[in-house]
C-alpha cells in the first residue's frame, strides 16, 4: 500500500463476538457504483481511497489523493446516491473518519520521504467548514476514532522511499502513533521503536483500530509486527510478531496459467486491522517489504493466532474467476483491508482483496471457525471498506484510476438483498477467466462450452452447467497439438454434433488468424488460414466468432479490413472462402466491432456487436440477427435486425459495465446465453457476467 490509511471504523463496544439470538444469514447486493470523477468532471483525475460514513449514515466521505480533497456523496437513498462536491485539504488526504458531526482527515504534506510532515484537519460534516488543524509532525497514514469518542489515533508512517536501496528498511525517520484527546485536542506521540525484530529502529505503522477499552491495535506492516497501545496511558502495553506462515495450494508463477500447486512461506506483514471485540482483532495480510501470506488472520490480544485463512481466500478468487495470475509471483490477490460490523446481531468481517477486486464476507460468530458467506465484486483496487449496520450497508472505495483503460476510482454501496453476482463459479478448483466464446453442445440441452483466450496458456475448453444457480464450470479440457498442450488466442468456439469443435483463433503481428478443428479430446486435427488477400488486409482485431451450419463453417472478423468500412462474415465451404459485409453501428467513443457469431438456423445468424468502452462510457452492446443469401458473388452487405440491447442487463447489477461481451449461445433447450470476457483481471475489474436471456433467438 502506498500512503494508504484506515477505514472509518464503526467500532465494537463489547468483548463478546458471538450473539445469543442468531438471525438468518444476511446477504448483500450491490446498490450503486459512483465514480469519483462525478464530483469534479470526467476529464479530471480523481480517486476514492478511504471512506467513512457520517454518524447519521447518510453521507459517504472519501479521500481523493490525486485531487488533494475530500469527496462527498449523499446516500440518503443508497440506490440513488448523489455526489455533492469536494473540500480541498491542502495536501494529500490519506484517511478520514467521523466523530459525531466532525470529520477528521489525516493529510500528508511532506516535501519528500526524508522530510515528512502532515496534519489532522477537523471539519464540520454539515457546513464542511474547517474547525481546527493539528500538526502531526510526520506523514500520516491512517486515523481511527475510539468508540467512546474521547480519543483519536493516527498512524504516522513516515513511509520509506521504495527507490532507495530497493525499498529496504530501515530508512529514517521512524514512524509513531499520534494520540489526540479530543477534550483538549493536544497531540501526543507514542514511540513504536525497539519493538519489532525487523528494522526495530524504523517502525512504519499502517493501520490502526480502537476497541471499547480505548486500546489501539496498530499494524507495522513492513516490520511484520503488531502493537497494542493504551491511549489513556500513551504507551505500548503489548506487542508481538505477526508471524510467518506456510501456505500450500497457491499459484506462485506468473506464467499465464493458474495452477494451485505451489507453496509459499512468508511473513504475514499485515496491512488493514480491525478489532472484533475487546480481545480479538483481524488483520489483512497483504505483505509489502518481503512477505504477504495471501489471507487474513484473527489474533487474540496476546498475539495467539485464533484462525488463519491459509489458501482459502485465493481459492475463493479462483472459483469466482477473480484470480490475477500476473500477481502469482508477488502477493497474489493482496488482502488489503478488513472491517467489522454487527448486522442483525450477527458479527461479520469484510476483507478487501486489492488485486482480486472483491470483498469477501465472513460470519465470525465463532472466531475460531469463520464461515464464508459471499464475494462482493468491486472495481479496481478496493482499499477502504466501511460497515454501516444502522442502515444494513457496506461501502467500499476503490482507488485505481486508469482513465485510458476505462477504469476509474469509485465508491460502491452494498445493501441487504440478493444480488446477481456471481452468475458463474467453478467447481473443484477449476481455474477460469477470459471466456471469449460460447457454444451449445449438440445433444446436451443443458450444457454449454466456452473457451479461454491468449491471456492463459494452454488453451482450454470449459464445460458450463447453466441449470445450476449460479451457473457452474464443471469440467476442463486442454487443447493439444501433436500430443503437447498448445496455446492459441481462441476467440470463438463451436461444438459439433458428431463430437469435436471448431475454434476461431485471432492472429497477431507474429501469428496468423486460423480456423482450428479439434477432435472430441481437444486434439488439433486441422489448421486453416484465411485467404492471402484477407490475411494481408486484416487488422490486429481479427477472427472473433465461429459458427457451424450444416457442413459450412462461418466466422466473424471483428473489425473492418484495411480500406473497408464494414466488418466481414466469412463462410468456409469445400476448401474455399466467400464473404459478406456487415455494417457496424457507430459508437460515441472508441470503436465498434463483432465479438461473437452463432447460427440460429441454416440461413440465419446472430452476432454480438459491441464498442470497446467500459463503465458509464459503454454505449453499444447489442445482439443483431441477419439472413444470408442462398448464393452471392462479390461481398454483398447483409441487412441486420436488432434483437436485444444488452446494456440494461449489463447495468442491472449496478456495477462497472463490462466492455467485452464475447460469448453468445443458444442452448439445446432454446434458451440464449451471453457471457463477458474478464481480461484475466488485468487492467479490468475481472468480473464475469453470464446473462440469461431466455428464448430470444
């Protein structure tokens, strides 16, 4: 985490986690996604890192580090939130919390790593007027408010420079805990040096949480240490190592393949921390300096591990298609933060996975055996998480801001209810993602086949059971060539009545576009290139769909050939090719193209036509159908007919609209399905949406 901070804590006030009157498990659904730029302008760089919710539960306040401001969102109606402006902080806000009608924001004003400085800005949440500013004497990372309201604690990190000595510590000056008694607003410093075995002279406190005894638990992430500080006494009363753990069954190689066969031995290096009671707390073990155990842990106040997630959080990411393989050789999904809240008498922990783009929900009624409840999908880089039990709400703020990739910092709001995610999961740890094509399976009316693209290698065919809720990936088949596993950029798949498959393979500057014939075992039987004139004119956006009608094989070319204004639909028959022109819709931004082709009957086909835009910018995600002539010469244009606009369905779960709707199939029972490609959670939210469209075609 870079200059991260603590969530605004709705703290526990009792020592017991369990509750004598248990209620049915609560589930959460996403109610809204609010881009931070709505408070400033779409062309502005804006982020949402850490959030709090005001005491009345009606306003989200978030830190916008790039804009050096706090942002405000009215959530009186959480399903229809209203951005209501910003307040400049005169520096980089790293954390915000609330105390009654006051907001307390930690602000970094450092000129550089070697000369850290910072302040605590106190403002009225109604007037937004600054009431006082406190000098913290260093670079703050997080702020927490005691449940009783008397004390504030600020983790003053004095962060290291990662460009100096490869980020190794120690690097002066040392961090500390700042304690503020709100009766006088005096700032006291509690030294944290001399505690850890790792760089004891350079503690770098990250997150802080306060229990009802006015005790702060502080994570020293890079030092792999935890400290408990008595705020009234201004002294450390307990401290201990976060420990080292061996985790098996995880992916440890960035090799375009998710393989849960590796083992890591690593320091936990906890980042986010939250009390569950006065005697138990949880940590998110992101790792940073030289560790990260890819899970989360419950400790007691003596430093004893009550429970550890082991590999289970990463396995949840795999099952939900949210595992980022490119992080396998680093810290995997990177658990970033944790929050605690008691809803309807049941205690829950919420765990943010920064690289997996999700929040996992656990019932911790039995702290020694937490029960996983659900995964909440987020936008990129979920950092802050706030529980608001008074309104049955969860607020997650995500800091990743990549406008050129269509990824923006957001605040997402979740409330009680049953959401649409997940629409697809895998069984038996089958890894998956980048579903770039979809096909019915002849003779099996309740089965679909999908295919993975070049983000993963080797290419695999995945069997889907859409009758399950959520739909389930039940089987995988690796594509082979000459007895060896092979990787293609497969962008379309069509299963054959007699067994076997056709693949549409997109080319690149180094590889050709191909039609590839597989047998029922996934072995390559034939590779068919495009005609030389078409191959020479095709752009980097080549074959994107394949369909079979009788003995003919049909393909869709995603974007127009060089010098043309329309896309192409091709027919391969008896060793020869013939072509039709497909007119594309214009998009307000970016480009449009074809991303799937399916046979409706012998002479009728359907396509997915989409733009390359995500989120609010998405405009063209449509299914069209067209008939082909019995015979033709040249390259005549087809007449298309709109079947369905998919944008309402893609927006239905109130998330970040996915750009790559790449699979379409009519199952044997006549029901139509569409699926998105999640881009392997690489500069994408990673969320996969399987749409159930009914008897559409």
